[in-house]
C-alpha cells in the first residue's frame, strides 16, 4: 500500500511539474519559424510572452523590411516567380500574430490568430493620395483586426482547421462613391506541413462587393462556395470547385448594362504524373446561366463538358509546364517560339484526347424561345512520330498521317436550323446529316487521311 502511494505521488508530481517545464516541441517549432522569417527579410517584434501554469500566450508583430527576400520565401510555395510582381506589394506590410498553446509536453496543438495591420507602403501612399480619410478608415479598421484568420494546428498530425472572421464594411469616398464589402461564414481545414499543404477544404457562405456612384453600379456576389483540393506534387493534384450562385451586375452611362447570373457551377480538374505517362482530367458544368444587356438576353441551361488527356510524355510535359510558367512571369517572342516547339514535341510523342461529353441542354434568347441544344462525344488519338518534332512544317505535314478521330455530334433540329441561317457555310453538311427523333446526327471519323461523315467520305 505504501509503495502504491509513493508511486501515485511521484506520478502526480510529474504531472504537476509538466506545465512548469513547458512544451519544448511547440516552443522549438515556433522559434525555428521565427528565425526563418527573420532570414527572409521580416522584422519580428515580440509584444507579449506570457507563460501561465497551463497555457502560454505570445503576440508578435511581423514587418516586411526586405520585400525581395520575402518574395523569395513565398516562391518556395509556388511554381510561379512571385518576385517580379509582388515585391512592391509586400514592402512595409505589417501582420499581427497571436498564438496560444498548452504547457503540457504531450500536447501539440497550437491556436493562432493572424491579422493584417497595415497596407503595403506603396498601396497606402496611393490610397492616401486619392482619399486621405479613406486611408485613415482602412488603417483603423485593420488595427481593429477586421481582416483576421484563425488557425488551429496540430504539429504531430500535421492537420489544421480554422475560419476567417466575418467582414461587413461600408464607406463613402470623397467623390461620393459608396463602397461595401461583406464576407461571411468562411471556414477551412486540411492536412500537411504549413506552407506545403497536402489537402485543403474551403467553405464560403457569402461574398459581396458593391460600388455605386452617380447612377453607375458594380455588384459581385458569390453564394455557397466549396473548394476541395489535394496536392501530391507540383504535377499531381486535384481541384474541385462548387458554387451555388453567382451574380455579376455592371451599370454604366457609356456602355450597355450587363447582368449575369449563374447557378450550380461545378469544376473538377486533376493532373497525374505518377505513372509512366502523364494524364489530365477536366470537368465543368452549370445548371443555369442568364446574361442580359440593354439589347439582348441569353438563357443557357444544362451545360457540361468532360474531357481527359492521357498517354502524354512526362518529360515533354514537364518542359512545356516550366516554359509556360516562365512566360506567365515574363513573356518574350523567343519564349513563345520555344513554347510552340514544346507543344509540337509533346504531340509528337503521342497523346489520347477523350471528350466524354460536351453538351448544352437548352438555349433561349430575347428573340428565340427555348430550344434544345447539342451534344458532342469524341476521341482523338495522335500516334507517336518523332519526325513531327523537327519543325512546324513537318508537324503540319505529318499530323494527318498520325491522327485518328472518332466523334459523334448531335443538334436539335431547331438549333441546327438557326446555325445554318447564321453561318450558311454549314449548309455543306446537310447532305451528310441523319435525322433521328427530332435530332440532327453526325458520325465523324478521320483515319487514313480521310474524313468520313456518317460513313460518307468527304
């Protein structure tokens, strides 16, 4: 009994002194990140370092003093060279960082509040030159932590979750423009080391931006946005994007007013280079799209496309990917020539393009009542032929010898009639058309350098 009491007392004593000893795992992780930021041009000021018995609280002020160095830090998390176009937008920016964690060594959870405290110096000066009162309003709003992201992070599990603080701001500029911005119900979760995420899920309840001045208006509204994404590497990833509703309205004095509304947008894009060949998949759809101007209206329903590209050479794709990133940062004519040649090289190694579905359910305009739309399915195969990679002349000469197309196209009779009215050249297709159940059908095949439409050689 006595030994049991002694053991119990020792265990209780150890548990009691754990918080006093502190949580070295989290402290070391924080210290390493702070030193890393300092090495990339960020001044770090400690405003609070409070050690309680159960928890520790720290507050930091981060100031970007060397924007070029900090841009290099950001480059680690992106393929794109951010230095060329973000350094000016980083200089002098101030960010607050409040964190809290348990003093128990076995706990690995960290709670953070990250909030913007000032605009970049150049942006701040620009806003101040335009409207000094507006600049003071923004500064005060930021100091009140209007733009705040909360994060709960587990170091051991490398998973995280959090939210963005709701924003509801409205301001009238000195030129009488009325600005309003609303952001509500934003939350997120994911997995991976911070900065190198393996997955990210984002939910947004509503975002709205409105600008009104002298009878001219701009309105943008998003409702119920969901984003799901996974990242294996720079070339193996998947993005899924769902949006319940989008409203976009522009009213001007000089041009036609524009109103755009769409419902249930879906986008799915993935890239996979883990096998012997690279493959890509893209799918997009919307339930309803309505566009209106002063002179016309367009009403589209049931749009969908489902496309995949497979059997692509990984080395050629990687070369093309890098060239496209370089062109996005700083395009030159020489780079354009390299990109063209890289595309030719990729196709010369062979690819397989499948269009599982490209269709529109119905369409209506101001002058046309709703009519059925169209549907397309196709497979395009380009066989490998290294000779095509020599130059653009060789490619255009040899491509017809190495390409196979198998496609089915259908139009509603009403839509096909309207197309023929607008584009009379399509009348040449009429003798090849097959009519079936109020549809116009075309079965297109290309092989042996000949195009066949419904088994007739063109």
